[in-house]
C-alpha cells in the first residue's frame, strides 16, 4: 500500500527540480537583458562583447554542463544567445578561444538536438549559425528525455525477481514512476501553453 505522504514528497521533489531548472535559465536570461540595456536593441555584436558578457556566456556554459552537455556546447549556446548576427565556426572558435574542431563537433550536436540552426548568407559559401527560435522548448524536451531514461531503468528494476520480494523497494519504484509521470504531464502542458502564446 502506497504511503500518501511519500508520494507527495516525491511530487514536491520533481516540482522543485523542474522549477529550479526554469529559474536558473530565467536568471541567466535576466542578466543577459540587463547587460543588453546598454547596447542597441539589447543585443550584442562580437566587437562589443565585454568581460561581463563573457562571464554571462561562462555561466550559460556551466548551466548546460550541469544538464549533461559539454562546457564548450554551453559556451556556444551562450554566444549565440547574445549575438545579433549569424556566426561562422571560425568566428565562434576565435571568440571563445577554442579549436575549430571542438566548435564543429559541438555545433553538429546542437544542430541535431534543435538548439542551433544553420543560416545561409547569400553569396557566401561559409556556413553560419544562429540560436534556434524554439531552443527553449528543446531545452525542456532534453530534460524530459533524461527523466524518461530514468523511468526505463526503474521499470527494468521492477522486473528483477529478488527485488519484487521487497514491498518497500516496490513502493519506492512505484512512487518514483508516479512522480516521473506527473513531471512529464506538467512539462507537456507547459510546452503546449508556450507554443500557443508564441502563435
């Protein structure tokens, strides 16, 4: 028999996990907007990247590293977020002081997961990149995929015979699955609401 207080505790844990992620991203974006108030249209050109802006990019890198991406991928995301113009791999590498190979590897990954987009410039054979318009949706979808991966592991654990004998372990597994399902439903509702607001 499930313990209602334990279920409520698991729900609170997942709620705060979700809220903390949203607040972290929001805090970084707030800082970006504060920095941008001194710039035309609140955006940055590469020649206007100040030490304060580079610190913001580094905070973005640390945030995404905590979410499972590489730090360089996080830096690229931060740079694309504050850049007014599409950037080439060489521009990104020079600005972030990393190798062109690292940029190429990470930009391919960001294109694959939908956070970055390729942008062509008429008359220029060089590939340029921008922040995808729906990047924030992809951020949360990536978080959901990590949670669903945990769900798969728990479901496998529930099939282990000797673990089935423990009522405590089974209760723990069921409660975690219930909390994960609540998280998934809440996130899907949020994404649907966000898409409707952008229309």
